[in-house]
C-alpha cells in the first residue's frame, strides 16, 4: 500500500495513519504529525518515507525517531524542511537497512545521525549545524561507507580538523555546494578530499547561503592562488579522480586557480566540465591557457553553450 498526502496549506494529519500496517511508501507534505497512538507497534512493511514541510508537535516525545526505528524495512528516507520544536528530545536517525538518506534544511533540528550500516547515498544539504559545531568530523564519520555523498559547506564556524580520522573508503562521487571566495569553504573541500582516496567524480556547485551566488568580482576573503592550494595538497589526493564538474562559475581568480591546480595535480583526470554563467568556452580556455586543439584528448572542457 502506498499513501501520498499533500496540501497547499498545513493540515493536521489524523492519527489513523499509524494503523496502516501494510504501508510500503508514505509521502507527507505540509502537515502536522499527531502524537503516536497508544499501541502503535510499527510500520512493518514501510520502505520509503518522504517528509516535506512537516511539523512534529511539542509533546515531549520523540515522534520522528520512533517512526524510523519502528520501520525495520525502511531503505529510503527523504526529509525536506522537517521542523522539530525546541525542547524536544534529540531525534536519532538510525535504521539498519537504510540505503538512501536525503535531508534539506537550514538547521539540524536536534536530529542526530546514528548507525546506518547499509547507507550508500547521502544527500545532506543543511546550512547550519549548531549541534555539531564542536565536532563536525564526528558528523561526517557517519557517512564513511557511502558511495555517493552530497554536502553543503557549513556557513557557521564549525570546528573542522585538517585531516579526518577516517576515510570515505567507498566514495566514488562527491558533490559539494561551496563558495570559492570564502577560505572556510576551500579548507572544508580539501579536508574532505584528503579522505577520499577512491574518488572518481567531483562536482562543485557554487552557491551562497542556499542559492546561486550573485558575484562581486572584487570581493574574495582569501587569495587562493597556486601557492595557497599547493600548501593544502597531500600525496595521494585525487589519485583516482577522473571527472571534475563545476557549475555556476564566473571565472573569479580563486576559481581559475583551482581549475589550473586540479588539471595539474589530478593525473587521471580526463574530463573538466565547466558550466559558466556568462562566458564562452573560448574564454575559459584562454584564461586557463589551454590550447583548444588538445581539448577532448587528455582533458575535456565543456561549457553549457557548447552542448547542442
């Protein structure tokens, strides 16, 4: 049984939803979750849980954690703007069979990542991490086994170690949302890359606080030139990297430096895809001092305008 409930306006979900023991997929949008009824045992067949603009009420109980824990077959969890009131107990996201986890949120509303031994794909787009500000490495360690990982560079001052005490040993594809004009974002990226020894594809989308940045060509908090980037480089970084994709680029000095740097350092790189905001492919090649005749052989640079 599949159930999808959505509304233009918020509504109060009826507690009878918890009596549907044969639910396989549950999708809720713009609703308030009621208290768990007495006698609710589980969703024994639930495999997919999709929550968008959902509010959990302040009853002093942990509804989100209880629903997840009582869904033993859950393999896909999607949460977008799920609100948990202050003062509620921490919600631990822990599921033995979960393979895909997606979270979109401005804040980590007192949820914590527990044991997810089967997780393969994690898309965590959270802007502020007040819970993990003093130990962001511990948060990242929860995703050490994934093959595909998407992260937004934190905008608050989280404590990020220079080198993580673990490796993303299965990670093949990494997507980062960051701002090359901010030193913290660049350091965040390099900390991750030092622990991604098997990474094959790196995708970078340039953003600013959750959206595409309106660039100011004259404003960069750090000059991330060759010397700066080379000081962050360690042996073995990007040893298996084959594809780099950069989206919403405007070829600011730091962006140019990074592209030149990665072209030089990533020995197996065969594709550099650049989707720019204004400039043509020829401009990219000229700024990077590349011969157009070699593009498509050792390295490939493609702009959005060059794709038919």
